């Protein structure tokens, strides 16, 4: 500022005051944890690739996706990838070794549909990190990707969303389909598994053998059975066969997890043949047990869920479509995002039914098994639990001596389950977004 001399006034003066622009008071947006990272997603199912890609982009990564057979073409791109999410079962061994050589084993995050023990053994043999069960939850995926990219120490754990285990009362767990029944004849094993389930916050009942477990199953609607394979009076194999025979008359499928001391392939196949869904090798690590239970139990809810009119009373909405678990997997419960994914699931799953019908009509067991397997993976990714369980049963029975006349009702049950899922997603009075809150 300044002043000029005027008649009969004081002498002129001049003052300069340097000023600088104040900084923008609004805080800068936080950097995304995978900003600048190139992520490769390899899986045989397009819906799985889409889900994983969305999770990666939300974390800030640049993502490219492809089926296992396209891996060589993807790796030839000029811009290299820093990390890869890879389906462990469906990626050919030669392609997987090529990816390991290109990126290094520490840069690969393996994904598996289970059994977890078997997948861990394969990862150990390839010097890979422990696998994540598909579909991976958002927090587990973030942790694995940060470790693989060397950013774990740069990302404070407090910044990552962490969901603490929620302890329920037995009555609450029963109402939410999360009460566990354990069938184990060995007293020491019962004590160990009791302590582990307590640490994980899971209410449970204990049965001393298969016959006791069978009686208890007829009195309560348990959410999951953990069973020893070899027990007096009624072993775990025959107990599971009884359960599957009863379920064939109607009602939801009970997840059955085997507890076995034998990690050999023949024992695993025996479990599958009996109708078991997964298995754990004793002694079971707490982390492994927790991951398996998270995979097969519906998500914890804090309040009752409204049931759409299109869903029968025998199958609560969380069994038909567990959207809380799905929101946890994709890392958001934003209604529009959830609706977009669910719409994509319906669009792609419509294309999964014709191959099932064609294989059944042609009496082609390998094709039927492959089509059921692919459709089951899609259903599990969408957390459509009843649909996934019925496809699992169809896949399992397609390689047995069951006649094609006996397989036809199983496919009809798959279509009924899918109709329930589709109606729930498309019902205007109960859109999927309302079920996630």
C-alpha cells in the first residue's frame, strides 16, 4: 500500500507487505494402498475375475484379467505386473511355473476352493504363500496383496478394515444358522476343539459319537457339522451318508467338515464320496479352522433379516443369498455396487444352465461334472449357499453309479434354488441392497 504527498499534509510514505496464498484447508484424499501396482487376475470363471478385479481397483491397483489359457499372452504385455491372484486348481502346472519364474513366488497370491490342507501342501511345494479360500474376504485379500507387494510395513494395520469376531449365544447362533455340532469320540480331541471354537467365538454342541450326533441333528437345525471320520457305533462317513439321504427328501444342505488324521489323497476321496464338503487334518491349526468355518457358515448378523415373499420359510434368506458375506468379500455394502454384481451374476449364470441340460440329455458324465463344477464356483462367489450346495451334490453324484433318471431331480433342484436366488435379486419390494445393511 502507499500514499502520495498532498498540500498541507504529511510527507508521503509507502509500505509493502508480502503475502502468500494460504494452503487448501481441505485434506488430501488418502492414498489407496495399492496405488501404482499392476495386478493380474487369473481364474477360469468370468464372474470370479470380475469380483476380484473390482476389489483390486477399489484398492487402487491397475488390473488386467484373463482365463488360465490366456496367461502366456497376458505375460507378454510390455508393462510388467507386480503381483498376481491365481486360481490354484484350474491353472495348468506349466503355466503356473511360468508365472512363478516371471514374477517370483513371493509376488503370487494363490486362491483355492479347498480343501485347504491339500492346497497348502501344494503351495509349500511351490514355495508360494499360504492360499486364500475362494471367495476371499476383503480384509484377507488386502493383507495378502500388501505382503506380496512389500507394502505391508507401509500400511498401518489400523487403516485396514478389521472385523472382530462376534460372539453369539447358542440361541442366537441357532437362529442365525451358525450353531456348530462336533462329533468326536476322543476326550482329548474334544477338549482341544472346544477350546479352539471358544477362542474363535463359535457356539457349539458336542456329541461323543455318530449315533449321538444323529439324534442331536434331528432335534436342532445346526449350521455346520464337524465330524471325526472313525468313531464307534456310527462313523463320520455313514453319518454323512444318512444326512445326505435325509436331505434328498427336501430341505437345505448341511455343510459337513471331516476331521481326519490321514492327509492322503485316498482318505480325502473317501470323504468326498461320503458327501462331505471339506476336511481338516488333525491337529488343526486355529487359523485354518477359522478360515474353514468362515467359508461354510453364514455371516454373523446383528438383527433379524427380512425375508422376501419369494423365499420359502424352510430356507431363510441368508441361506439363499448371504449378502452380508458377499459385502464382506467385495469390501463394500454400497447398494449400487452390490446390485451391479448381483445383476452380473444373474446374467452370467443364465448361461450356465444350458450346458447342464445338454450334458444330462447326452448322458455325458464328464461334461455334467464339469458344468456343475463351473456353476458351483459361480454360485459360491455370489454367496448363493443353497444353490452352491445343490450344484455340489449334482457334481458329486455325476461321477457315481447314480442313473441319469436319478440325476434329473438333482438338476431340477438346482433350477429351483436358482429361481429363488434370481427372484430375490430381482424382487422390487426386497432389492438385494436392503439385505446387506
